[in-house]
C-alpha cells in the first residue's frame, strides 16, 4: 500500500482518484486479507504516528527556528503595512498641496505676477 493511501487527510471515504484506487485495491483482496485490513490500517497508522513523533523530536530545533522566523517576518510585514499607510496619507497631503500649487501657478500665469486673485 502506498503512503498516500495511509494519509489521515485522505481517508478512503473521500471522492476522487485516491478513493477509486483504494476501492480497486480492496476489491482485489481475498476475504481473509479484507478481514485483516482494519487491523493492518491501525498498525500502519500507529507506525506513521510514531514516525511523525520521531520527526518532530529530530527536527525540533528546525521547527522552533521556522516559527521564530515566521514571527519575525509577520512583525516586519506589519511594520511595512503601517509605513505604507502613513505613506498613503502623506501622498494625499502632497497631492492636495500640488493641486493648490498648480492652481496658484495658473492664477499667476493668467493674472500676471503680483495680481493673484484671492491671495
């Protein structure tokens, strides 16, 4: 049996090719093998759980490092988002000042220097 068939995230009850493959495999079993399948699955599940636990212990430092890196990256992304928010606000203020400058420059061009309307 393949490891895909043993995955707890892909039980035989799921639809799709994996379920079809497992069903074909079950139908090819003898009655004796079919009767032993639940115990075989439990044995394989226990083995895989032990493997996952061993992997977690063996790579504990890597998992901790990855979690720490994820936290650092999350903090940096949050800081960048805050800075971008401030930049958007600053850009809006700059845009308003540029529009005001443009309007003033247009008045200077139309009226001539020293004769600004409303200033």
